[in-house]
C-alpha cells in the first residue's frame, strides 16, 4: 500500500501562536503536519469525488502525484 509521507510542519511564531490559540479554544492537542509529496491539483469534480469517498469510507483521503 502506498502511503503519503508527512512531516512535522515548521511554523513561524505567528502561525504557532494561532495553533496554540486553536488548541486552547478546542481543549485539544493539535499536530501540524505538511506533506513531503506533491499534492494533486484536483478539479472541483475530482475534489467532490474524493470528499464523497471520505464520507463513504469514513477516512481522510489524500490525493498526491506519482513520482516519475
């Protein structure tokens, strides 16, 4: 199974403060990740299909470009 690789996001102070505020507001810990792969540029129709797949499967789907 192919996996989309993610890494910890490097946030500047402004974005880090926004994340901390969001954590406080929600009462949750939040992990900021960024992809190590190129995400697919989806058309509106493809995006809607992906969202429908998420709803149907009960998962989060990430579409990315194949290397090479």
